[in-house]
């Protein structure tokens, strides 16, 4: 990839796990009552036909990883577990009281924080409490994020027994200097052990998360990490660009200097060479930042055009409604977004008052829903069309003229009523989506609120 393209398009931009993106939510037109109405509408439309998804945020970590952009609470005190489990189950009770029938759960994802911070007994108590008030969809997908250093065989077996068949492990990079900088020391042997345990138990999809652009990381580190990873052949991989946003995350991303983080050309080279190596190793590029072997469900959904993207990232199956449980979780009814209180004490206080602990959100306008579909199409299938009247919006000509330069650079092909992103353009999919982001164009941020696109 030419240096000029990297320099030209490496600008701050959203990752588009939602549209509108969180900084552009309109909280003035949002209320808890509107969220409840939106939730009930979506539930009635989709519960029996496709089921719902649950994202459960488990925020505790024993130590702070300095590359992390998630909401977490660092503590070594494990007595925090039981009160938190009780709070999440109470939140679930409040949602179940709103719904007219038993929820059919198609997806559960446990994220963090560190879900495996919790004891086996407490995780069982949480999931069993959720399932006791629900039905499980036939083609369900339950997954969790496991820390290679503290995921035990008992964790894996207990969650398998509850219906979990997918686990993702945060690897990041195997270079010890990089691991020290990001405060995440985990030797290859630990990752190998938990990967093998998951295979022995019968997990159908094992994922590793790799990150490029980390402090002190070079091309050799990235390629070595991919070679090490290939020895374990996880079914799918996330190969992410490190989002350096210390102005948002405060001291969490200040364990190193800005100058220690790889920039433009080196970072892009790490991606390009890393991607090339992944393709040589039998992985297929799926959407943005993701790769999968042909046997994995994500590859199959990409081939069938059913890949979906939401606040959990890419998923192999779609649900219209996703309820977020736990502190800082985000829920999505398709028509509206809602985020829980981000401070643990505030989350607890709202639940003690028998309130669903939502503190902000956004009700999508008709225009939002159209733009959301276009961005989802490009993120999941690398193409979109406005030939259908339901996908047309008045600013489409303006968007197309803004993409003219990218077409000249070979990043996409524009035809009469649609566009497709080329192989050369895939690394720039965020930039292409930004041309459709009408809310951001109407209110350009005067400070940096997003990580760099490249």
C-alpha cells in the first residue's frame, strides 16, 4: 500500500459498532420510558422469530492492562463478585417483568473486564439465573472472553455444560517488552494450555485477539506473534489496530509515551504483512479486522451474507434486540440505543430503587435507520446499494461526490445506485463509512474523540 494513501486517509474516525456513534447520540430526545417502549416493540417483533442477544459486562480485573479501552474496575478483592452477580440478576428480573413472554435467548456474550475473574460457582450462578427465566434458541451461540492467565479448566467445563461453545482469548503480542509496556504478561505456554483445554472439552470456535500498533512493537513482533498463533490454529482471529485514546482513558493509556507507539507507515506495514501471513496460513478476511478458517461459523455467515455487527463486534448470527446487562453495558433494540450507568456505585443505586440502570441513549430517526443499514452493509459485506427506495436518502449525491477521490485512488467502485469496496479499499472501510456519517458531517468535532482509522 502506497505511503501517500496512508498519510492521506489516516484521520480520526469511528469504528462503527453503532450508527449514530456514541458521541453523536442525542440524549435530549431520549428517556428511560422511550427505551422501554422501543424494547417492547422490538421484542414483540423478533423474540419468537429469531430470539434475542444478551451482552453481560463483568467489569473486574486484578490488574490494569494499559492498552485497554474498556470500562473496568481493578481490584484483587474477590468479595465483590457476589454483590455484582445479584445486581445483574436483579437487572435481568426488571427486564423480564417488562416483556410479555419468556425471552428466547439466541446469543450470550460475557465481556469485561475479565469474566474469568469470577469464580466458577459465581459464573454458574449468573448464567443459570439468566436461563431459568428464558428459553434457549435451537441455534444459539454462547461465548465468553477468557484471560489466558486465569481461565481454568473448570471455568471452561462449567460454561460448556451451560451451552457455551465459543471462547476468545486476548493474546495481543508475545514480545515480552511489548507485554511489559501494556502490563499484560502472559507467556505462549499459558495461551497454548487454555486453547488445548477448550479443544479437549469440545468448544467449536476458539478465537485469539491480536493487536498491532502497540507500544514498542515492530513488524518482526507482529509476524512472530502470528507464527506462534498459527501453531495453535484458532478457528478465528481478531487482528485489531490499537486504539490510542489516552485523552479518553486517562492514566490507563499513559504507561508509555506517545512516541513509543508505531505510527503511520510502520503500523500499516504491520497490518499488511500480518494480513498476508494470515492468508498464507489459511485464514480468510471477514469484514474489518477479523479472519476465520473455512470451518468456522463466521466464515460461513460471511459467505452467506448474514454477518452482523453490533457493540459486541462481528457476530455470525443476527438478532434485532440485544439487551446489555451490567455496569456500562449498551443495549440495542434496533430503533434505540441505551447505556447503563458507568460508575459501579451509581449502577447499584439505580437497581436498589428498582430502576433499569440506563443513564443515556439515543432514539434513531428514520434517517438514522437508513444510514445505519448502509454502514452495516459496508462493514459486513463491503458493498451497499440505494436502488431500493427504502435505502435512498436525499444527501446520497453529496456522499457520492465526497467518495470520488477514493474511487480515483482505487478504494471503491461507484455504480448507478450503489458502491462496492475493492480489495485495496478494505483497510479504509472506516473512511468510506465516514462519508455516509451525516451526523458527524453536520457537527464536525473540534477535539479528537476517535482513534486513527489506519
